[in-house]
């Protein structure tokens, strides 16, 4: 996958794009982050809650999950545990507004690819996506 490169002749079809799902209760994140991901060439679906994502048709198609840590009802780490319980292996990039090194370390130890502090740069996001999608 070439990141940031413009397609010379035609845009990729949905079948050739990698699906990245965003789960965040913050509407501004659900609006802006998918726009950036689409500019980077990804197919994107955004969800307001972990429960909304879990009942969607996209769970098994998701190749990378960008997941807020602190959400009502089911938190990001709880969603990570539920996906593991279901046998769904999907790379997770956590995003958070709280700089807590202890939590970040725990999430990485539990298999998260990265934990980005909001607001994060496009470069930080690209690096996390590259790490998450190695071998895809």
C-alpha cells in the first residue's frame, strides 16, 4: 500500500481498500478522522460506541481499529477484551485525551499497536497505521 500517493489513473475500489474502523464517542473525531483516513486511501466506517461497532457488519472486515479509550458503557479496553474473547484478531490503535503512561503501557502489553495522545499528528497516525498493517 502506498501512503499519501495519488492514484495515477483511477481511485481504488472499495474491494481494494483496507477497512479502518473508528470508534469514538466524540462526534468531532468521528467526522474529522475518517476524512483524513480516506485521504490516505483507506475505506472507513465510524461508530459512536463499542456496542454499535460490535453489532455492525464490519467487525470481521476491519483490518485496523482506531479506538478511543474512555467511552460510556463499554470502554475501549473493554472492547479490546471482547474482541479477544470472540477470537477477532484486529490491530488496535488507541486514541486518548489523557496522558497516562501506566494505561498506555498496559494497553500495549495487551496487544495494542499504539496509543496516541489527542491531538495527534498525521505523521504519528501514519506510523501507527504502518505498524498495525504490517503483513496485511
